[in-house]
């Protein structure tokens, strides 16, 4: 079964950064590409996913797919009030 499709990428990085990747690769007995792939993947899972989620939210707002803040706050007040009433009856 063939692996995922791959693309060649070229970029310039500060020498100290490349040296650090090389050191980590040597310690792990892996190649630099493997270490950089893991680092890039981790970025996408963390900061990258935040950027994508924010962009999706902005797109939804642009399309008018949003909730009115006053409606959301009123619903939150109703939920808190109902929980407060239940709590008072239980005591």
C-alpha cells in the first residue's frame, strides 16, 4: 500500500535552528526531515489549528452565521437562574 503523497519543499532557516534540528536528529537516530516533519505536524495540531478555526469563524461571521450576544447572555442567565433554583431546593 503506497504512503501518503509527498511534495518537495525548500526553505531557508537560520543556521542555529538547522544545527539544533541536526542535533536532535542525531540523538534520536533519525534524519533531519523526520524531526522537521514532526515539528511542523505539531505546529499544525496546535497553533495552526487555532489559525484555521479562527479563519473559519470569521468566514461564518461574514456569511451572517452568528448568534446575537444579547441572546446568548440571556440564555446563560436563564441557565444560571435555573441551576440556582435547583440548588436552593436541594438544600
